C-alpha cells in the first residue's frame, strides 16, 4: 500500500528506517539524527506533491499496515522523472523493493512520463538487482557525481539506470 507522507508519520518514518545507519548507508540523503530531520522530509514531500502530479510515497504492508519504507517520483519535467526506494531493515529480501519499484514504473506510465531513471551506488548490489528486475537498463557510470553523505563527504561514482515506463527498457 502506498500513500503520500503525512505529519502524523514522522515518528514511524524516523523509527522505521530514516534513523537506521545501515538502511541509509547508500542513500544520497543523510541518516536522520532527530525527528526534526524527518519533519523536513515530510515538508519537502508536501511541496513536491503541490508542484507535480506525484511525489514521495510511504510503503505500508497490506496485511498489518506497518510502515516498511518509501519510494516516489521526482520530476525534472512532466515527461522525465527519477525514482528510488528505501526499505526498513526488517523488510529486506522479501520482494518489497521490486514491488515498490514496479509501482513507480506503472505510475510513471499512467502519468505519461517518457523517461524514468534511477541512480544507485555501484556497491549497492541489492538495489541494482531490483532495478534490473523491473527492466531498468544500466546506462553507465557517472564518475564522482553524487555525494553519499553516509559514506563520505566526497563525490562518488554513481550508476545510472533508465527505462521507458510504458514500454521496453531504453
């Protein structure tokens, strides 16, 4: 189950995944140190939803309503967007990454997005496999392109993946 974040979700996001250093290790945003950090994320989410046809989503289990992570679409234009996902540690290895990534591909197609991309740290093999499962094609490596603040303050290489949401991989 996916829905936009709400202010009432701040504590669950913080406790569930955003404050976990292992979960956030390969992400392009810093591990949350306080609830205030998570409140900034929810405010950012609100602004994205106000500006674009979609934005960040929280992912919940249908069975018990437990928050397991987040995903979303980040728009560069109405025809180009990026996606990604983060899952709580207890949700790893159960196929949820593939489910949320595919949901974003389907949403992008429904919204008329022509190109969907994802960036991934080269060492994050589990995420790379998920992207490949949902037909993203590895397009290349951008050297020293992204800061992964939980690894280093230096810019690092990043893998670029892309696909057409309504059709085959690019």
